[in-house]
């Protein structure tokens, strides 16, 4: 017997470990992913993208449907803006609780329920004949549904399923909302004119409900559900940890064990306790203030009032809706590019640049609105589209860097500030329009706020997050 044979005979455990090591590294997917050579994380991301597209139909609706509803029922701009504001408030305030609910009940169940709420709210809108009813459908039902499918959903998918390329993934998923508006907006505008706004509402309901079966089948809650590690995660060095690795790594963040343990309790308590911890960190307030202005200048103003404002200048609604569709096209490109940039550059600098460019665009917008589409307006919609939600990947990256395992829930609270800003701007702009007969002061005020957001973002500390305490279990707070 030679030395090699003696070595092999004397070390059966080592031989066994060596033989099993490739198995630990190459975890075989289970379920519908079994025959797929692509990492399951990308399939989950694709389904999440489609879910965001289906949920985004209503985001394109208020600006298009506002004029037809005013013409049929005689409701003021302020009343309809109030419905949008309720929607945006719930859209924002639901987000952090939705993130905690996803931890408690799973991403798949929460997403499917949210899509069904959006579908129900949109379908019931066709029955309204009193102003309070539009507050219930547009505001309460769709607000709760879209809030559960907010940008925090994109952050949760990225943090759970990916260990690398998270910025790019968040950018792609965020672009799903823009893609949804791009898909739905032209059809909603055409249906609103002929045969009418009710058919447009049914289209939104159908878009949300059509995605539910795909979500139930393919949107898995975590990599552990299909027996793999998150995309880009390193397999464990020792075989002893191989079996537990997918579950441990699925959270994608240090301290996840404590966070996951805490999520086993009440989701609302978890969300509030995360807020309590985050509120003691200055970076949280800087992000929340900047994102509130972000919401005011996107969903609140342009998303809600651009079409009515263009209509005031004699532009047909379908033409104005087409311009918003162009914003959606470039939003997709801008958000994905922002995700790529976030993986490579300082996110606080990116935020400052994004906000300042947006402010410049809003400053010149009153000069560009007219009955016809001029080249200068095309330049505006292209630049504004590239900048629309480009702020999301760097904001989510800072949340993850500073707050670790609490990052997704913290981003939910930051997003709540985004929607509160959007709600305030939507209501204020409607009131300005009713009192002055135009939107000029709203555009100029928003431009000034963007400069404030740029300054706040630029002053976020470079070392933010380096010395933050580790997340703790909810019960320990």
C-alpha cells in the first residue's frame, strides 16, 4: 500500500467531506425551478417586475380620468385631488407595515392580496356617483393595495434574493412601475375618451388581477424555499453549515437572524420598533426629507396634475398622456442606469445631482406648456423621465448600508415620507389651480424644494452607517 492509499484509508471523513463539497456549493433548485439553469433569483425578479407592471395601472389613471370625472359629476379639482392624496398617504404609510408583513407571512401572499385589492378598488370605481365613494375606491382600497406593492417591495426582493447587483435589481424593479404606466397610459387615455372612463377603470382592474396566478406560482418567499443561496452569495466553507446556508443567507444582510426572529411576532409592532430605532439616526431624517420632496415633484405634481395643466394650455388629453408615456420610457432607462451607477458611485452624490436636475426642469416647465408639443417640451420629458425615480436605488442603498437587516423596513418608512410629500403636493396643487386658475406657483415652488433636497442629500455623512448598532430583536426594544 503506497502513501496515497494509506492517506485515503486513514481519512474517510475527509474523503466524504470532499465528495459532498460540490453538492453544498451547487444547491439544486426545487419546485418549478428544478429544470431551469438560470438562477431562481432572476425568475423571481422577473415575476416581481410583472407584478409591479400590473399594479402600476392606477398610477397612470388620476391625471387622465380627472377631467372626464369633472365633466360628468361636476366635482372640483380639489375634491379629486383629495382622493388622490388619500391614496398617496395610504400608499406611503402602508409600505413599512407591508415590508414587515412580507417578513411575517411571506412575499407571495402579501403581493397577491395587494393585487386583488387594486383590482377590487378599480372595478368598484365604475359604480361611483357621489364624491365620497371615489375617496373610498381611489383612496382607501387602491391606496392600501398599491402601498403593499410600493417600492419597498422592490427593495425586499433585492435584499432577500440577491447578495450582489442589488442596486441594478432595485433599478430594474422600480422601472416596473414606469413600464406599467407606459403600458396602461395610452389605452387608459383612449378609453377615457371613447367609450368612457368606466372602461378605463376596468382595464386597470384586469391588469392587476391578471398577474395574480403567476405570483402565486412563481414568486417564492426566499431562496431557502427552493434550496439555493441568494444570487452572488458565497457557499459555506464547511459542509456542516451547508444545509442551513440558504435559510441563513436569504436575508442578505448581517444581523438578519435577529431581524427574522423578531418578525415572527406582530408585523405592525416590528415596523414601529424599526421606526423607533431609525428615528435616532440623523441619516434617516435626511433621507425622509429628500424623499418627501421626491414624491411631491413626481407622483404629487407631474403624475397627478401634468395632464390637467397641459389641458389648461389647450393641449389635448391624449397628447399630454403621450408625453407622460415618453416620461415612462425614459424612466425605465434612467432607473436601471441609476441602479448600475449606485453599485459603483457614492449614492449621496447621485441623489444631490438627481434632485438638482429635477429642480431645473420644473423651473422652466411653465414656459414650455402650450397647445402644441414643441421640441423644448420633448427635451423636458426626456430629462424628467431619466430622473423620475432614479432616486430610488441610491436611497435604498443608503438604507441598507446604514440600517443593515432593518434596511427594507426603514426604506418603507422613508417611502412613507415620499408618499406623504406626494399627497401634500397633489392636494396643494389642486387648491392652487382652483384659487388662481393655473399651476405656475406649484411648479415654481416644487423647483425650490428640489434645491433643498439636493443640499440635504449632499450633506449626508460620508461614513454614515459604519458605526451604527446591530439590529436587535423586536422584543428587546
